[in-house]
C-alpha cells in the first residue's frame, strides 16, 4: 500500500471516526490537516472543511513549532500530554492530547493523528483542590502554610534590596462570646466580615491569611521603615471597631494586634510570625483593643500554662488568693457609695500574677466557677464588716463569668453568700458581660429576674466594647451600665466623645445609672461630670486596696 493510499484510508474512515467521542485531527507528514471528525468540530467550533488544508497550528493556542519544524515536533510527540487548543471564537480549551504516527511504506511516518479531549473540568477541579489546600474554606484567605512560604520569600527579598518586612497578627477579642450567645454560624459570619475588612486595608502586594480560630496574619513587604505603619494600624483598629450587624444583632468588634519586623532576626519566617504573636498576646494583656510592636523583653519564656494552672488550683485550695477593693464615687456628692471586688494573686515565686493572666487560666482550666464563688463569699463578708466600721451602707460589685451564670447552683450561691455574711441584698451588685445578655438560650431572662427578686442589682460591665446590642437593654432587668475604660482613656474636655455621650443619655432615658471605670485624670473626671455620669472609679480616686485599708481610703476620698 502506498503512502498516499494510507492517507486516503484515514480520510475515507471519517464516518467511523465521527462515532468516536474524542477529537481526532489527521495530518500529513508535514502537519497539514487532511481530516477532522465530528467531535473535533464540536470541540473547536470549526466545520471540518474549514480545517482541512490548514496547518495543525491553526487549532493551537501556543506555537507548537517554535523550537523546530513540524516534522521534528510531530516526530517527537509521544504519550499523553496537556495542551491548549484555540477555538474558532477565540476561546482557549485545555485538552489532553496524544499524537500517533501513521506508518507508511518507508521508515518515515506518512502522517499523524492528534487525538484529544476537553479537560476544562479537570483543570477546574484541580485548581479547586489546590486552592483548598492553600486557603481557608470559610474566609477564602491563604492558610498558615502558604503565608509562611510567602513570608520566607519576602524576607529573602528584603535581605537583597535592603527593605523591611512587617508581620501583623490580628486576634478578635472575645469571639467565644459571640459563638456562645448567637451560635457558631454568627461567629463564622463575623470572621468573614473581619476577613473582608482586612483585605480592603492591605495593599495589592500584601498578603492576609487566616491562622485558625480567631487569628489572622498580615505580611507587609517592601517597606522602607516598617514602624512607620503604626498610624495605619491605628486606623485599622478604628475601622474594625465600627459596628457590624450579624444576624440582626449590631456588634461592636475589637481586636488585639501584634507586630514584628525583619530585620533584625534570622531568615526563619516561623520565628518572625512567633514574635508577632507574642506581641499580640502582649496587646491582649494590655487591655485588648490596641496594637503593640514586638520587643526583645517579650522573648523571655513565660510560665507554662499547665504549671500556672496547677499553681492557681493550689492557691484556690490553700487560700493563696486575695481580694482588693476599688472605690466607686458618686459624682454629685463626692462620697464613696460602692466598691468593686477585684481578685488578686501574689505567688511566692512568680510575684504578682495579673488578672488578665490568671482569669483566662481559670476559665480554660474549669476553675472560674470556684474562683467566682470564692470572691463572692469573701466580698460579702468583707463589706458587711466594712459597713459596720463605717456606720453607713456601702455597695459591693462582684464580677460574674458566663460559666457562673450558667451554673445551676448560681442562685443558691448568691443566697448563701448573703445569708452567711448578713449583707443586705441591696448592697450587692453583680457585674455581667454583654455576652450573657445576648445569650438567646432559654433561662437567661428568668435568671436575671430571679436575681432582681432577691433584691440584688444587675450591672452590665464593659459596656460599649465587644458586642453591644441595645435591644436587650429595654427588655431585661438592668440597673446600671458601666462604660468601658477604653472610651474613658481618650476623653478631654473640649473634644466631644459621641459614644460616651450617647451611652449616658440612653441609660438615663431607660432609668439606669451610669458608672465610668478607668478614670485617671481630672480632665476625664470633668468631662464625665459635665455629661451627667452618675458614678466613677479609677486611679484618679484610688487603686484597688486590701480589705484592711478600705475604711481609711473611703474616709479620705473627697470631692475633686
């Protein structure tokens, strides 16, 4: 059979080839198309007649013969390989292609068959798998692993061009409160909203990633002086504080941010990320809702959490804790009308362990109910004694954790503490978090009502920060709102603070008392007094003092 006859067989076999679902394009030895089956027509958008006589390159999205003649290209094309065809309408189609030689009478092939099928879906599936391997499925942000790879590249580039790289770790404050009160779906929606805001804050060359849980990270590369972005981070804090609506609930979100810079330090991206994380933890310990840069003193190894939990458990068992009391002053009279009970822990080796360190340990270690109950009983006993020494009434405010509030024995503990101490119920205030008010599970309104029926007052602590929802204030039995210290810190007499003003006005309209915490300066005191705040507490009046110093401190405080 002659070579021409062999090619004629291929052309004459067109009806058979049309029944095959794969695209089949036949060429002569020089890559000129001599036939195309129906599947090829559907794949490429051409009629066969439009293809015949043209080069195989007509259907290629790339120049297949760029490195040599068609004879070389076709002769060396063996096995399945991925390629891209170009349709008549200009669309590109990824295919899996096999080119098979048609043997003739001589050693040289007389032509070739290019057999292909569309792998668009395969490519999409592969891309999706690769995306999911490198991105968080909820926020669609890169994962920790991808962030570290990018960070490593950024560090290498910085060492070459002399620029700096900054890493920020962003942690949402009290996300667990949202999950507990509104459900995991609301928490997921909040995470997605935060992710969107972080995306809008960064430059096109920066990378935002989700590290997991409530933590995000940002890599800012190509910086001439990384610390110059501090003002931008402050803007980010303000932007994130803007109220968002989650499931119909307006939430005011706060975050704690830590940052680290390279250089200095080695080229290990994980070490740089760890330094930023330590700075974030320092921001949390500094009152949350703020930004801190990493410094070398943060590199000192902290106490192991398990060891600290063990020490706290021993302190609860052996009486190693104490309670300090910070006065609350009536703005109109200048008299101390109440004191807040503050748990304190002095460890023989660790020294003073601050509440922002041991309270989370107590919560994670299942000790917060025991700790809260102990503070309640001691505060009731102490204040009953202090009242007798002063010869007049004095209220005491005790913080209540969500775990205590949800405990079935909580009401019994309140009643027992009052009865054992002889403290009148009207002298006890329970400070609860907004997350308790937002908990829509059954029992919350009934528990609040039962507490009020005992004669005990209910105070909303840290109001205006975290997850404020004004709708709860009008329908739940609340006596007092405590303005969070973060709003008090920046008060100056001639600079309006609309959030503070609105809280005071709203509370008074609802018949509630307003107390401001964290008052440290005469300017802050003056602003709050002029706006009608009812009570204040803070270092301006007194720090927390031990039980034995309360009477003397109360007597010494005068009107400023």
